[in-house]
């Protein structure tokens, strides 16, 4: 979960696993995998950093890298 701020300044806690895309128009619009759109004060870079930190905390970033490494080494063995 990541902490963000709606345009009115009210905090929102968002499940980073549901983020499909982030667009700055100049407001930052987050589109979720559900199709819902949320407009927040934070810039895209801040959201990406927060989401990456969250994914590391729950172990998804390391698992993805290890999986990609093992796929590459398996292809070399064939």
C-alpha cells in the first residue's frame, strides 16, 4: 500500500498492485486495473518510487528479477 494525496489534500492509501498506468496531464491520473481513475497531487516519479519500494517490501521485485535470471540461465543450458 502507498500513501498519496487527492487533489483536495485528503490522504488516500492505494494498493500499488492495482496500478495499471500513471499519466501527468498536468494533474497526475492513476488508472487502476479495475478501470477506476484517481487524480492525485504527487508526480509520477514519486508514485513509481513509492510503488517500487512497496513491491520490494513484499518481495515481488526480487522475485521477478530472480525469475528472469533463472529463465535466462535455463535457456543457456538447452
